[in-house]
C-alpha cells in the first residue's frame, strides 16, 4: 500500500512524537523501519497502521484516507482496523482471481491461434 497521503500523515505523527526514534520506541518498531517508509524504500504496511492506531489511538480513517478526527479515544478504532484488514484480504483475493482468469484467457487465446494456424 503506497500512498503519498499516508506518508504525509506519518510525517505529521513523527513530528508530534519528537522524531523517528521516539515514535519507533513508542510503538515498538525499529527506527529504520519508520525511515524506510517515510523515504518510500518500503511500502506502508497494515502492521504499521495497526500499531499507530491501536497503540497511539490515531484514527484509521484519518491515517489512511485523510478525513475525520486525527485521534480516537473510542473502542471503534479496533473495529475499524479489523474491517480494513478484512477488506484488504478481500482485495488480495480478487487480485489473485484476476491473475488466474488472465492466465486462463491467455491459454485460450494460445489454443485458438494453434487451431487457426
């Protein structure tokens, strides 16, 4: 999941927490991981989003989409993250099915060419 908006909001969070090292310590990840995401050397992961939302109470809606309240003090945060993970899984499944259909279509086109040729 690469999104300029998410990286922009991650930079805001880094600043609010006093730098990459402080943020990394606050959520229990390596500072290099935060740096790679910010510098777009690594994809934004659901692992990072989940940590920011669960541990620091950032709103998944704000972090991912850029709308709504920045922080949540409600139990809805966990529910939203679960829903996001379920949707992500569904998208991954649909992409896999599309690849299978594309391969089958390529095979059909190949067999049509052989039959015509």
